[in-house]
C-alpha cells in the first residue's frame, strides 16, 4: 500500500468519525445501509407516487381476488345491506320528540334517496352512492362529491361523483391571484384550509382522448366534499388503503400463478416420437400455424430429427405452498386491519374463542370507519340537503331554526351476537342492575328504541284485533307506595285478617276423585289436576 493511499484513508477517518447511535433502530451499518429514510412533507412524499399507487390499486381490484375480497368485506361491514340509515330526533321545547316533524323529515329524505333525485346523472340511489363513494375512497385513496343545485327534484339538490383523477396532481403554485397556494390541485389559504379545487374538464384516460384535459375549472370548496383518510398533518391528498399490502399481494399473486403453472405441467403426462421428417421441418403445428410448445394431458408430439426430449420432475404442488400462502395472507391482513380468516374466508383451523376475539376486534375497526364515514361524508350531505330543502320549500321549516331541525341519529350496520342466548341474558341482567338501559341495548343492535316500541304496540293492537294471544309476559307491577299519615294523626287500624274456613274431614272410606280447574295462569293457559279427598 502506497504512502498516498494510507494518507488518504487516515484523512477520511479523521474527517468523518464513526457515528455512534444512541438508538439501535437508528444504527447505520452493513445490515441497515439499505434502510434509509427521507425527510419529506406528506404532500412531497405523495406527489411523485400518487398516480402509480392509485393505478396499481385499481389493477389489483380487477385481477386479484384477495384485494377484491377486502373491498367487499369493507362494504358489507361498514354499510351492510341497507347502508347508513337516518333516524330524525327533533325535540320539542318540552324535551319530547317532535313526531310530526321527524316523520316529515324522514319521508322527505326517503324521497330524495331515490334514483331520479339523488344524483345529477340519475343513475344511483342514495344507497348506491354510499357504496360507490366508500369503495372509491378505499381503493383510490380519495373521492370527490360535488353539490349540484338541481331543478329536477323538489329538494333542490343532486350529487355529482367525481373520481380523483380529475383533481390535477400536476397543478402546483405557491401563489394564486387570490393570494393562496395550490398543492396538487387543492387551493389552500395560509392555514392550509381548502378554499377551492382545480378540476380537469376531462378524464386523463378517457376513451375519447384527452384533448380537453389540460383545461381546468376552479370549484369553490363549499361545493365539494373531498373524502379521504389523512395519515399525516396537513396532508392534502389521500392514497389507497391497500398501499401497505400492494407489493405483498402482487408477489403472492405471481407466486400462486407460478405454482399453478408448475402443478399443471407436473399433472400433464405426455410422450414424444422421433422419426424421419422432411427437411427444414420445425415441429408439429396447431391450427393457427404455430409450433406446439405446450402440452396437455395425454399428448403425443411429433418431434423434428435430432431433437431429444428431456423430462423435468417438477414435483408440484409444493408441500409448503399452503403454509407460505397463509403466512403471506397474515401480513396482508395485518396491513389492512382485519383478520386473515375474514380476508381469505378460511375458517378451517379456527375455534370458537379465537373467532369471537377476532370478531370483536374487527368490529371496532369497522365501527371506527363508520364514524369517519358519517362525520366526513354522510353528515355534510345531510346538512346541505336540509339547507336546500328549506330554501326550496320542500321542508316547511325556518332558516332561523335550522339547527333545531338538524338532529339526525345515524344508524349504521351492526352485527349479530356470536352467542345470542348468553348475550340476551347478559343484557337482561345489565338492565335489571341499572348499568345499561334498554335504549343502549337496542342501539347496540342497530335499532331505535322508539321504533321498536312503536312496532311492539302496533303488533299487540293487531293481535288483539284478530283475537290472538301470544303469551307476552310483562313486568310485575310495583307494590303501591305506603303514604305516611299527616303529622298529629294516628295511622288507621289494620283490619283483621279473616281466617279461611276449614273444610270438614271426610271419612277415609269415602274417597272421591274430583277434577278441579284453576284460573288461567299468566301465560293464558288453563291448568287442571286431580285432587283426592
């Protein structure tokens, strides 16, 4: 080693001493050299990758069964069969429910929820809008909903659903004529509050080309609901919920395809014959003139002169395929916040206790997403619908009392009990002990106490009309309260208890069997028994 080389190494060692980390996770060595982080804002990190993340997520939805399963599970558990339903809770000054106003609001909401009223293009019902907006947000990372004043319905409102591709990610400027900045198409004020959205006039990947895609229109933020789940402070755009599982799903799909191809090859037993053939003959061809290079079970190929076949013992399917696939699915499920069994539909090795624990944990995940969905999409739509309904005259309320009439109680999907009998008994005891109310128990089941009691009353009246008695039991009446006498007065004397008359004793030789019928019991049935005297 030359003197110059030794001098250079000594100078480098002196100029850059070895960094000593106080946290093992921050250590830089040969094992962590590839594990580097970059200090970027949320928007800077998203800017270059947002389109690719969205496109890959959509590709997996189309081609990967696991990704599609997650989106379907999210729809079923967040919305259910009926979506998130409205229960109006307008109160009178006497703190009683205003039943007339509540029925009026609910009837108007049901009318607006129809296909011809809900959306500006007349294609979706309110339930369809909920489903499509949720799926788009989870798959693409975000979705935009525009409030369109509509003269086509008496409510004055229609919804326009806009894919996130229309929000121009390439439009960024530090200063607009209004004095605001634009970040990936979102115009914001000094406090990063959205002021407007700059939307393309055509989809960048439209079927008829993108001649008008460079034109943008500025839509005030008051007309737009920009729905996404932020993961960082001041994040302007959303990214797909599948982002942490995209690579795992892609590699798992490729592995499964390779395993399937190898298994098909192993299962295809074939043979080949070699004999004299014309010159320049390259092998047997199919109907399209292509040389056959794939095999099917039972195939016998005609091979060119000098060609020899080498058999490969592929030994597939691999014995470790199932375990490896299950391990990969656990990784994917962990990134999505649900159990591997729910994601894959595999309940082969699940016992009751583990399934119940997983179900309880998953329900918390789904309820958290339900709350986010209501707060950021359902409620803003309802606020605008109520406001425009008062303006249009479809709701006979005063604008001054709008806050009084804006009293929705949203009813998202709830789940059946794993052990219904035990859960019902536990709820009954909780109500008896006073640690839970009937209202809370009914609400946990996704219902409303007023609606349940109204239906019970209607059922009882209908049963009486038909002369039916289903043996409904009622709680025993409370004993009458003892009222103390006024001061200075004596308590009234207690009347003597009259002893029951005794029956004469009959001679043992004169025995008779009498059948005695007692009054009906609490369940409406008569009891009879034989008494010997």
